[in-house]
C-alpha cells in the first residue's frame, strides 16, 4: 500500500480512533526511548511505557523518574504534547457520547434489534396502546415512528423513537423493518379522514414492499378504504370510528333505559 493510500485511509477513520492511535503510538515511542536511554531506571520497556502514560496524564507517581537531561526533557515534552492529546481525547469522547445521546433522543439513530413492534403516529390512541403494552410481563421492544415530534416523548418508559415519514423507505430501514415482528399504523389526527386513510394505505404499501411477511395492523377511519387497505397488504383493520360509535350508542341506550 502506498503512503498516500494509507494516509487517506487513516483520515477516513473516526476521530476517536485517530486520537487513540496517536496517543498510543506516542506513549509506546517515549516508553521505548526512555528504556534505552536509561536502562537502569527503566529496566523493561513496559516500565518505560508505564512512566510515559503516567507522565502524559500528569499523574506522576514518582516511582520511575528519569535522571538524565534528555530523559527529563522527554518528560517535559510528554506533559505538553501527551497531556494535550489526552485532554483533547477526553473532551472529544465526552462530546461524542452527548451527540449520540441527543441523536437517540431525536430519533436519528438506526435500530439494530429484532422482534420489535413499530407503532406509527403519536396520538392518544398510540399513547394508551403503549401504556397497556408496557404493563405486560413480556418486555416487548416498541419503536414509535412519527414525523411531527422533535424528540422521544416516552424515553423514560424504554420506548425507542424514529423520526420520519412512514411513507418513506428510509424511515423503515432505520427502524429495521426487515427484522420487525409487527406494525401498528394509527391514523394521522392532523388530516381529514379520507386523507388520513390514503396516507395509511401508502404506508402499508411501503412496509409490505420492504418486508412482505411482517404483520401489519392499520387504523382505517372510512369504510370506503377498507378494501383498499386489505389490497395494499394490511393483515388486520381497526375501525376506531365504528368502535367509538358503538360504545357511545350502548352508553346512550343504557342511560335511556335507566332514566
């Protein structure tokens, strides 16, 4: 491999790996040098590396101390250069952890698990469904998919979040739809009923196109779109409008009879 190829390959590595390789090489180099410069004070290479790490970290236990001018000058260089690299590495590592945590909260990280349930749409129905499932003894991994939220509203309940449209392949790829067990599509409450059903049907087509075997449950608001939902590949249909109407009718009849 040419030097240019090696150099550009090195630049393509993550920053933390590059920093760690620089720090590690620096510690080993200074440890080997001090061993050969002062073999009496540093009998082995390991003791030299140990001294270089302690010096660069500005800990300096004092159990190994260079006696020569060159050795002490190396210690000064280690404190300035090694300490700077270690401090920069620590700050960058902390920054990377915070960035990853923010991406996780904002729904920008890809999920790599299997056997999970994807629930689309953040509304009261989805909230109650997740709350009920959370009470089950079997810990089911739930992924909430929504395009309107800016961050995970249920991170304290162990629910994962993916920000994106359910009608786009990228969203489902981030949710690892090929390894999912089931999908629950709730109707978009910000749309009219007919528009919400059309959006749900488009989402069904997208899901089934990526994973034809995943079990899809879809909330359909209008009877006219039920057949189209089944044609699109939905395995189960949920008509919340009919359920609510039947419930209200039963309550009204019971009130009339008791009155």
